[in-house]
């Protein structure tokens, strides 16, 4: 196995599936199955989920809600997704714990690093909801930070595209995919992998990132087994 402990980042939008808003239950079930496969291989799995399918802080400013308030609304949106994912994982027969960056004691535990690691060691899937718990951050930054804190081997960023391209493959037909990239090159070429805060955290802590297509069954398993799926971004 190439990775023993992974931090899987899923965007909120990914949960919409074919819908325009909210959560697609088929998509959730599909993700649960993919996660189950790596869990059954003995991989320790932590997950950060976004909230973009429900609410984004920057959106709020347009409607007169101040940015900080909007960001907290965004964090609550990630918790809704996290709870839905938790249910799907449990229905798939997995043990889970949801840990929140803000206090929501009736539904989940607060994030405590040592406890998170203990859950992982016991084979529980740990979902980090509510981001870092601070405004002006994103769930990508949360993924990088939590991955470093729990000493994950890699951040796996599940997207709709199968890696990092020279240009946006949905707009430019001539775009080609990178199999590997260094942090330096990704930065110099201005390739949009994560926001800068998230990206820099990974770079400074030598934490590799894999960008891959989460919607293709088997991909997650293949990455963990060491196959060259998606784009691997590392220090070298
Ligand atoms: N957010 C935040 N602090 C965090 C994580 C998230 O304020 O640590 C807010 C922010 O407003 C963000 C929203 O939660 O827009 C939803 O997260 P994100 O946009 O990262 O979700 P994704 O794009 O992955 O669906």
C-alpha cells in the first residue's frame, strides 16, 4: 500500500451529483462504497467536506450579510454535508466519528487532535466538519491543516476532472494532463490546485497532494495501491 493514512477532500459541489443544489443520495452512496473499499484494505481514512453546494461565505456579501457571518453559515453548510456523509458511511457498514471545528455538541465532537488520531487507529472514519472553525478560510485549507495535524501521508483532492491540466480541460481542447508536478512548478505556472493558503501549507510541510476524479469507481483504491491516477504534486 502506498498510503496508510489519507485525508480525502470532497467539495460540497461534488455531492450535488446531477442536481443543481443540495445533496444527491446516489452520489453519497457511491462515495461511501469507494471509501469502504480503501477502508477494507486497512487504510485509515479522514475526510474534509466542503459546503459549496449549500452556501459560500463570499456569496453572502452580495446579499448584505457580512463576510464573517457568511463564513459561519458556510461552515454550518459543511456540517450538513458531513452529517449526510456520515449517515451514508454508516449505512455502508462503517464506523465513523464527526468532529467539528466549531462547537456543535449535540451532533458531534469538537476537533481534538489526539482523539482524531485515536479514532483513526481504531479504524473509524473521521469526518472533519465546519472547516477550521475560523472565517476567511476554506475547506481546502482545512484539508491541508488537518492532514498535517493528523500526520496523514497525503491529501487526496477528489474533483470532477481527472487531474491538473495545462489549461482548463472543460474549456480548452488542447489541454494536457500532468502526471506529476512539483509545488514550485505548480506555483510558477499559476495552476489552480487549491487556494494559496492550502497550497502553501502542503508545500511547507512536504505533504503531497493528489488531484483525481472521485466520480470514477475504483480510482481511490488505485491511488492508495500506488497506481498513477490523477496528478501527484510533491516537493521534488
Ligand atoms: N469556511 C470558513 N472557514 C473554514 C472552512 C469553510 O469560513 O475553515 C466557509 C467559507 O465561507 C466557505 C464555506 O465555508 O466558502 C464552504 O466551504 P468551501 O467553499 O471550502 O466548500 P467547497 O468549495 O469545498 O464546496
